[in-house]
C-alpha cells in the first residue's frame, strides 16, 4: 500500500512496535480507540482509493461496523474479521432469527460477503468462538442516501426493538413521539404492508419505503 494508518488500542503492543522500530516509513501507527477516531478525516487524509482491513475488537464490533457504514462514500470497501454470529446477522434475510436492523442497514448501503470462517486454532490464545472474514463493498448507487441514514436507522431500530410486537405496536413503543395510529395505518395500507405483520418479515426496501413515508 502507498500509505497505511494503523489504529491500535493496546499500549503494550504500541510501545513494542515503536521500540523495535521495524515499521516501514509509510506506516503511521496511531495509539487510540477506534471508536474515538475521526475515521472520515483519517480516510480523507490518506487519499483515494482507501480500504479498511481490520480484526475488529469483538466487544465493540457492532458500533464499529456502524461507523464503517458512514465511511461508504469515502472508502472502496472493508475487509474485517468478526465473530461468526455477527457475520450471520450482517447477511441475514427476512424471516430468519438473525435478521434485524444491522442486516437491513447494511443491505441498503453495501454488498456483504462472507469470505471464510476461521476456527479458534487460527489464533493464540485460542478464543472460544469461530471467527468470520467479511467483505463489504459500497453499493453505487445505494438505495439509502447519506442524508437519510439517521432517520431510517431510527425507524428500523424501533421496528425491531420489540420483535414480538406487530409493526404498528413496535413503532409506537420505540418512537418518541410515536406516530399517529390513523396516519400510520394509512401509510402501511398505501405501501401494501399488513398492519398485523412484524418487522422481521419485511424486505430492506420495504422498511426504507416505510421510513421515507413516515418522514413526511
């Protein structure tokens, strides 16, 4: 690579790397928590094309994956290692146990591929979980635009917030203020969505259309 920015939170590892002095001159070692780094500014400083390659800390993989979605206009894609259960949630389809807001937001922004699973024996010390290498490539054009993200995310998270509730009840419980029931039923009827259904049966495109209708 022409230039590499490496983010590492472990003080001991950063100290060892710097003391050994073996890093190439084009590698910038950043001692920080990736959740606190302005990734957009960092990507802009590297110049296109930019790719993210990371072994995401499993405890914070979901918020980091969400941050990566905000980079989709600045990077060519990302290749990340996550816990297999998280990978299943990323590629889940409607009417499955793993389908939720994480899968919906990714489906509207990027193409996600499970590259391969890695058993615990690939690591030292060996973890108690299987890991999965996942590749994400931004969609061009993407169904979900950058200025819609926060609103659509709010609606989708509310829809899946109480999975056992019907869609109108889940939205009423998850949104403050909740939508007017008569208005909401009118929106669902116009979109051809059964008000007795749950969010887990809807395609990402249907949830996007619902969020756009509620924005009005």
